[in-house]
C-alpha cells in the first residue's frame, strides 16, 4: 500500500481538511497572512492528519472535534518545521525557499510562535482541554529531544540508548500525539487512547530509523536532501552507531575524527561505505522491523475495519518507504 491507498478510508475527511486548516491560520496582519498563505502552498504528505483521522475512525468515527485535532497537530508540526529551519539555517523546505530564507530569521521565529498560538487558541475556543495536555507534552519532548541531540552532537558520544531517547522525543512524540488526539476525539475510552498512543510512538520510531537509513542509501533526487547530510551536522544515527560498535577501535576513531573535524577532511562517501561494510544498515532495518511489529501489536484489540487495515499498512509503509 502507498500513502494514497492508506488514506482511502478517510479520504473525504482529508479532502475537506485543507480548507479548514487554511481558515484556522487567517490573520488581519498583511505580512502574517502573506507568510501563512506561502506555508499552506507547501503541501506535505499530510501524514499527521491521516493518522488523526484513521485513529478516530478506528475508535468509533470522525467527529467535528477530530478536524480540530487534526488542525492542531498540523499547525504544531508546521511551527516546528519553521523553527527547525532557523535552527538548521536551512534554505529550502519541500522544494520551496524556507521562511527564514525569504523573510529572515526574525520573521521565521515569530511566525513559528504565531502558529503555536493559533493552535492553542483553536483548542481553548472549543474547550478541547485534553488536546492541550497531549500536545503540551509533545512540544516539551520535541524541544528536549532537539536540545539533547545538539548536546550529544558536540561531544560525538551517542550510543544506541541515547539515540532511541532522542528520536522518541523528536519524532515519535508527535506521531504518538496524532494517534492519541484522534482517539480522544472519538471516544472517552482511556485504554483505546493508550493503545493508539503506543501505536504512534512505535511507528514514529520506525519512521525515524528508516529516515536515518535513507541518509545513507541516498535520496537527493527524491527529497532534495543530500546523502550524508546528518554527517555534515555531526549527527550520529543508528546505522553509524552500530557500524562503530562493530568495527575496530582504530577504524571507529578514524571515522569519528573525520566527522568531528568536518570541512575538507569530511568524506561522506567513506563514512557511508564504512556503515555498509560493518552492517549498520542491516541492523537498522532489523530495528525498524521490530518497532513496526510492536506498533501493529497495539492494534490487535480493535475489531477489523478498513481504518485498522490502513493503520497496519502504515506501520509497514514507514518501515519500507523510499522517501
């Protein structure tokens, strides 16, 4: 199944979503309105709204409240991307010049803040207080995960346990939030909330492992992200962590020094070959499979349905995706 097939059971909700999302960001300030229209044009895959709607559907059906939940998480996701581009000094996003590239860092930071405030006000305006509790936890985790990764990148002392802590906070927390909000919009059953939250957490970890594998496999032609980009940012991800563990101390030292000093001494192709030679990609693929399987286990208690089939397929999709 591709993402379009996965979204089929909730396609009508997904089709109605962009208009609702656009309306939630409207502003009377001309520059804010201009930037938000620019952001809305940068259509992503809508992975997060898809998870919200499917999670609601498996728990009883999509409600009006579900649309607000999907809007909240998409606003939150968009805000984090805007802020991330400032942190990473990124020039592009989804094939478009980034907000900071067009309007500079000050506007980009303030727009990220504006988006967060719109999401909060949307929930407060409809008394969706459980949504705020769920998303506040996610924002805290994402922020801590990003800062922790920066700390570890400076020291180049990342181990596997630390890696999983970071990707759990940085990536899995938001997918977990999507699934829990979807469930909370459709039912008051706390057990279903928990199962969908854990499904999202595990599928999010599988998603990030695969993303980190793609940095070594190569994907410039697909996403515009150059192979080895994480290396240039001194980020040690699972394929490299495992390769370092399996190699001799001398070889590991040489690779770490190459990454540490960067610049002309940095040879991404040598590091990529090192990872392949020492089984880093094979090991990462095994871990992605494990977390995908754990995600699917969380759905066992739910009755058969098209939405359940799609969530099961999504766990396979993130494990195997090429972009």
